C-alpha cells in the first residue's frame, strides 16, 4: 500500500542539506545581498531536491511585497487593531500581510516564523498579548523583525509599545482636573509590566500634587469580579475616596457595580476611570466609562514604518514608547 504521509520540509532541512546556516539559507532563498551566487545556487538546489518552495524555482509560488505578522493574542483584542494599523500603512505601498497565530507557544512561534519565511515575506511583525518584555527571536532569520506591544528584551531589536507609565499619569491628571483629590487605585495582576508601569505613573502624578493614594493599592485579576471585590474593600474599610483609577476597563465596570450597590452616584460621589478603552465595555457601561486608550492601531502603523525602514536598510533599535490617549466619557465628567 502506498504511503501517503506527507513530511513537512523545514527551512532548517534546506540549510542542513546545503551545509549553511538557517540565516544564510533564508537570505539565499529571498535573494538578499552579500550572499554569493555559488551559495545561492547550492541552497536553491537543496530546496528543489527537498521540494521546498523558493521564488527562484517557481515564480508562480511567490507573494511579492508581503509581510508576516505573528500574534500570540488568541482573542485578537490587541492584535486586531495593531494589524489594522499595519495594513493601512502597508496598503499604500502595495504590500500584503500574512497572519499566523502562535497561541502563546514559543516553539510554535518559531515554526510560524519559518513557515512565513518559506512564503518569502520581506519582514516579520511579532505581536504579544501583554506588554511584558519577551525574549528575542534572534537575528538569524535573513529578514528584519519588529516587535509590537510586547517589546524584545534585546536592545539591538526594534520594538514598539505603549507608554503605560504616562498612561497612569494621564489618569490621575484627568481626575485632578475634575476636582478629585482622594484617589484610590485598583490594580491588575502584579506580574504584568502594564500593572507596575501604570502604578508607577499614577504614584508619580499623585506625588506631584502632594497626594498619596486613598487606601492601599489593590492588586488582583484583570476582571470585573476583582473590580467589585476591591471596591467593596474600600467601602467596608471606610476609606475616604472620591475617585478610583482602575487599571483595566473590566476592573472599572466591576468598580461601578459595587459603587451603585451602595447608592453612590458616578461621577458626582466617585469618579471612575479605566484603561485600554475596550469599546464593548466602555460604551455599554452606565455611565459610559472614561478610559485610557493604548493607541494600538497607531502602534501597528509605526511598527510597519519601522519594518519598512529596516527592509530598506535603515533599521531602528531599542524600544519606542508610544503615548496613550484619554477618551473622556461620563464616568468622570457629568452630562450637562
């Protein structure tokens, strides 16, 4: 009986047969400079022998002007607007985007990068679901990489993320402008960089006005249940507060629920501000929720520009922190 099992040929297999590094194999198959014609021919012959697709062997298999985007954001909450921003930037340059899901798996992420390279992408955008620094994928891919939202820990890489420290400052400054002075903080998971950065900015802004947080900072899960529980603690312990900075919109929705349970009016008695500007929560909240927008679509645009620069031989290095923006609604300012 004929064996119909199909073996997936990897870029590493081509590199091994041609006796070159994976980086050299990728550069040869993508017709990059500084690779000798002899080496290119050897790599292409190895690819042909193994049945690995290359632009040199079959022009019909190529996808010109293509960028690969690998995400670990399963819900698409952050990666989708980043992708939209990147696509808008690439569209003007007749460049397409191929999307791959790494599912939060480091091994799968590398496999997806290799698969996208086999389709001859000109560069890769690597998107994370949180802003914690992440390990670099290295520099041996033969095409430039730009990290978005979750920055690479390697300063030689190019990363673009949101400025969560400034976001925390913005939240406090807005509440101060609304006449609030007794500001409590309901924080998210303390293992997240977003939590520590937003807390840092919040405390710095309070200190500039000679203020301390109202009550202890409450750390917990990023969900409505914790927002309700933390607010009830503030109320049960008789903390004197007239505003709450919630480090996510889920926390803020839970906070508003708990305040309403006690008959408090928002924002007259207590103003509430969230983070992330997740429209499914902010606009359906009652009252609609003021929030700090992470500017994720703009993150995608800037990352795309930096990737194009790198493809054109002008790479960027280090981490670019993009300012967030305040979206004001009735949870901090009453309707006229």
